[in-house]
């Protein structure tokens, strides 16, 4: 395939419909950063497998280097047990492939919308975990019934509105990202580190890829407990504001005192 240059980029044609552009050799620092980010993102993807949140090639996790404006994401359709750091795909914020020979996850546009809209997040994880996906398919937000939920979410886990036929037909994955952003209009990404996409499944995020995977695990646990709570007592009511605030703020508030000093942000 013929190579050509534009400014500082070397274009290497098209990979599975994605424009592939490779930067020149780059600094050793950039190479080291990308290798470290690849390893972190691979570990986050494997954590989803270890916690039984994905089947076969379902799901994906990504991480971003804000300094370089580069995203590392799972390749599309590659079995987790075969995945190595070099298989992960590096793209810029426009979705152009910077490094990698495989196609990125088909959910890449959703991840990119979230990274653009939420500048403080550093990782995104998407699964089709059983209980969270069941709530998403029911198009129901998950109420906060207890302190486990309150430790991580300062409110219910929201569900996006159902997407229109036009949104599905035109830039479906990108519009999925916009639907997620709209669902957080009354909260923040830090107070609500995950949502349910109607009829689809959960997306979670965090300060890095590992934190995003962690929050995906918590979201599934919350969804499971809420399901059983309603199964035991269909008229169960959400926890009161005082207890909800206490548990969330003691862990995430300005005067948080949960954990050791070195763990506080």
C-alpha cells in the first residue's frame, strides 16, 4: 500500500473503514506511555472477563492519554484469551487509527463522545453484564436501596431515553454516546460513574481504565442487589437522603474520611 505524508503524519491507508495514520517514530516517552496505557487497558478488559461481566467477545474497555490526545481500545471481535497489548488499537480523538493493524471496537465512537464530554474521566468500560443489562432492557433506572449503591452513586443509576429510528440509522454508536451525556444533565460523571443505555447495556467510567472496569463491576453488583430487593419486597423504597448522602460523601466528599490518607483523592 502506498504511503503519503501530510504535515507530521504518515498515512497508511484504510484499515476496515478507518483512516489509519501513523506518526513518525515519536519520542521514547510517547512510546513508553502508549505501552503502559496498552497494558492498563488490556488489564481492564481482562478484569471484565474475570468478574464474569462479558461473554465471548462482548464488551470493551478503553483508556485515554489526555496529554497526547490518544485513546487505546480493545480491537473488535478478538477473543479475550488471545488478546495481547500489541493487539489493542490506538486512535486519535477523531477516531483515526494511529497504531495497530486491527479494527477498533465498534463502540469506539461512543467512547470518544464520552471522553470529549467528560474531560476528567480517563477510562470507559462497556459490558453486557446480566443484571445491569436486564435493567437496561426494561428501560428502568436502578433506585438506591442501600449503602452499597450509595458508596458509589450519588443518586439512582440513570437509564438513557430510547433512541429514535433516525439516531439508530445515522451514526448509531456516536448517538449512543450523546444519549449517555444527556442522561447526566442532572448530575456529574463523578457522582454517577455509569449509566444504562436503554435496550442495550451498561457503560461505566473512571479516572483510568482500571477504575472504569471497577465501576462496571460495582454497577453489576448494584443491579443484582436491586433486583433481589424488589423480588423480596416489591414495594421496597429507596434509601433516605440522609443515609445516602452520608455514605457517598464520607467516601467522595470534600471531608471524606473513608480509607487511608494515601487513598484519598
